[in-house]
């Protein structure tokens, strides 16, 4: 994947220290992220070199594609934790999940067997092209079950055609936003880049994430840190990544 639209500012690089990543696909052989234990270790090393101290792995859980379960995810986590320790890596690894709002989601929710991060934050996503007609209902169910909904990469949804109105609607019902850092570098296209800039400049970002599926995304993070807008993330938003929990 090519990263473009860089506006570099070396004086701003690494001014704000981000120590926790809350969205990654670093566990081996579970989804479209790391394909092997070796690739997972390489990704962990790269994240540690960037100054990260904790990574929250968030494998996809999708009824028709990635039928992961908390038990399966925890087993993969334990394997990676053991290998990381053997390799002398100091970075802490935890696991949650990225839940897709599909027909199986309510079953996961009702079972109570849910993987969250921090203070009961539940990371979720939807189709990129079509807004689920039941989106608000699903969000209500998440909250009714005691979780705080965190919308993964809201800048990437093409069905959001009026950001000012639609982002405000979601915020008003208690949804937190997790923006992908690489969106600011145009990694997902011009539209996502512009929406990411809107989120940052209007103080709508609650979490940032690498959404790393491989080393290419981690390499992109180095460039994002040189962008002028990188510092604006932390100046204009209450970014919660580094909070304990």
C-alpha cells in the first residue's frame, strides 16, 4: 500500500508520546492481519521501536468471514505473549475484538462473552458502503449491556456524506470515535483523509489506532508523525489511548 499526501514537519515529530495502540490485527492467523507468528513478532518489534508500550490486538469478529471467539482469540494471545517474552520484547500485549455489526452481533452481546479494552470499551465497525438501518438500535443495545461503544475508523465510511450532521448525531447518542492515524496520510484515499482532518479539527477524536494489518501500516505511522496535523490531534482532542485500564 502506498502512503501519500504527506505534509512533513520535522519540528513536530514525536512531540506527543503515544504509548498505547488500541486497534491492531497483530495476532497470527485469525483474520486479514498477521499471517504467522513470525509476522506478529516483526510487527511487535516495529511498534516497540516506535515507542509503544502496549498493544491491544483487535481481531475481526464477523459472522460470515471471521468466526473468531473470545476463547480462540485468547489462545492466540497467549501464544504471542509467550513468544514475545522469549524474544525479549518488553511491549505489553492485550486482546479485545473489532465487532462487525451483522446478524450475529446481538448473539455475542447477549451471551455476555465479549472482549473489550480499557473501561469496558467495545470496538465496532460496519459496512463501509451502506449504513446499517439498525445502527442506532445496535448502539443502544451496546450501551444497555453496560459497554461504551467505540466506532472504529469513522472517517472510512463512504455512506457518511454529511460529516457535520452525521458525526454529531452519533456523538450525541454517546458514541466514541477511533480514528486511524494513517488516514491522515491518505492511506485510504482522499475522502477518508478529509474526513479524518475534519474529526481532528473539530475535536471529535477519542482514540487513535494503527489498525495495523502488517508492517506497511506501521511504517506509515512514522510518516504520520511528521505531519503538521499530528500535533493537532492531541491539542484539539481528548485522546484516551494512554489512560490506564
